C-alpha cells in the first residue's frame, strides 16, 4: 500500500510540475536561440524571424509571425499562449 501511494504521489507531483510553462517568448526582443524554444521553430526559422524583424520592424502580435517565410497559421496557433510582442526591449545594464 505504501509503495503504490508513494508512486501515485510522485506521479501526481511530476504531472503537476509538467503543467507549468516557462515565461512567454517576446518575439520582438528574443534572439534566435531563445526563439527555438517555441514549438515548430528550429534554428532556420528562428533566424528568419530575426531577419524579418530587422527588415520590417517589430511584430504587432503573434499573428504577424505568419508573415515570415516558413511560418504558417499552425505554428502561430501552437505557440499563441507562449508568445508576447512588446513595444520596447530592455537591455540589462552592467
């Protein structure tokens, strides 16, 4: 009984911990390495996002990602809750 209770408790705690997500990725500030944390975004697509942003300016929101070659509505929807698009990016001071 103790063994099954312990296993059950560990599974419950593990599943609860798995539900927690990391902080949203700011598509206007994130570098390519950070962007790869999004579902369906590998190194090439992350670089395309950074290049698009450099050429066209900041994204107004998640839907604007669909303007980047190789990124469609499915990828946007898969990441919608994990994306932010701030107006300004702060850089840490030393």
